[in-house]
């Protein structure tokens, strides 16, 4: 479904900012003249928070969340407390 929206926006020439951790979607739009891939720059594996051109080859979302204390175990613990 996501790819249909991206294609529609592209055909309309509508400026669109899309962020995704779905690398399959990014691969599908590779080469579209209306699409520009951007990613967070890394310095030795650590994000610099500078946005640079190119398609990210992997997602750092999980490791970033964990570094901020948001772990799977912590989420499950909170869910158990709410039941």
C-alpha cells in the first residue's frame, strides 16, 4: 500500500518527505527520478545527526532506542503492569 501513495505523489509532482525503516520500500523506489534517498551520517557507527545523500543499508532504530533505555524487556514489563 505504501508504494501506491509514493507513486501517486511522485506522478503528481507533490513534494513529499517520507521516512521509513522498510528497506524493501526504499529499494522499490530506487532509480525513480523524483525520489532522493537520504540517511543519517554515521561516524564509526555512531550517528552524527547530519543528513546526507544515499540509502541506508541497515536500520539503527533499535540500537538507538536501546541506548536511550527503551528495551524490549522494559516495554514488556510496562505492558504486564498495565494488565
